[in-house]
């Protein structure tokens, strides 16, 4: 009887297997991607801001980061 059940199932392809995998959740990468999208900057630029390596020159970007995070603009980076 087990053989009959297996015969009725559709064959799985590699593409089908891949498509059936659950979507991955990467909150840190998603956060960087959101900054990229909302500020119109590269992944490297957004990551450098988050890591404190550089800061935005454009005050609108600072305000956008503040709005995204809920952190006051003056508190986004350590002095």
C-alpha cells in the first residue's frame, strides 16, 4: 500500500524543493535594506552608518534614520 501512495505523489524537482522552502528572516539585513531603500544609498553606506563608521552628510538622512528607529537624531551615534 505504501508504494501506491508514493506513486500518486508528484515528483519533486530541485526547483520545486527550493520554491517550497520557507522564506528566511534576517532582521539585521532587512534593516539595512530598509535604510538603503528609504535613503537611496548603497548597502555599504547604510551598513557604515549603522556600524558607526561614517555618518550621513545629508540632514534628511539623519531625520529618516531617526524616524525609522524612533531614536532622537542627536542620540543615533556616540559622541
